[in-house]
């Protein structure tokens, strides 16, 4: 099995008996490779993970290749407020559900990292709105500039959490797997 790196790898230090969580990253692949150095760790991956001893175990010096859920869509409209509404192109659906975490990029003023999905609206409006909309927990009320980016997209956001058996460093990298038999 061969790993093809996707994006940039990262790392963080963890300590014994405590959960430490990485910063958010946009999911670009369906696989993440994790390496524990210096001590064993239990790890969790998700929108807001907090690893415990019940999570996946990686021994010191060990590696794991875990699955991620990759999802994305283009965004054609943003309604600002204390929560933010993202609108998809007509005829498309959002591959996200309530409780997922997403990142918006490609917009000049409206970008954000790792906001929780509060609701998804697929209903048709009497006023003629037939586009899927998603409300996220991101306060954009201070943005007064109108949304006008044809290249904005929303993707799944995840974090990695490690509960250390001792003190060590956790390295993680999204990868593609090739040459599988």
C-alpha cells in the first residue's frame, strides 16, 4: 500500500492523562494517517473530538490509517447574521447534517473555519426559492459587504484529539491510498 500525501501534515504535543485537540482542518481526502511518537495515545477524529481511553489506541511509534468522511458543495449565497445561512446552487443538495462541522473558503469576506451546522432547509418557498440552505453557528453580523464569489465552497471540517498514555507528539497527514490489492 502506498500513501500519497494530501495537503500539509501537522502535529501537536499531548500529555499523560489528558485530551489535547488539534486545530481544525478541511477534509480533502477519505483517509488520515496518524503517528504517535514518544508515548502511546488514544485518538479520536471528528468535528469536536475529545479523546478518552475508550478511543482508538496507537502504541508509541505506531501508526494508524483511519477513514474520514469527505463532503463538499459550492455556495452561491451567504446571508449574514448572528448565525450564517449558506445557499447552494439550485438543483444540488448539501451532503451535511445537523451537528457536522464545515469550513467556508473562496469568498473574500465571508470565509470561516469549523462552524457547526445548526439546520438544513430543503423546502421550496412560495416566493420562488428552490435552493437548499444550511444555517451554521458562525456570527457574520459584522460583515456588511455583499457576497459575490463564484468560487466559494463549503467542506467538512475535522480535528484530531489525543489522550496520552504518556507525553508525546501526534503527527497526522491526510493521504490517498494507492496500489491496493
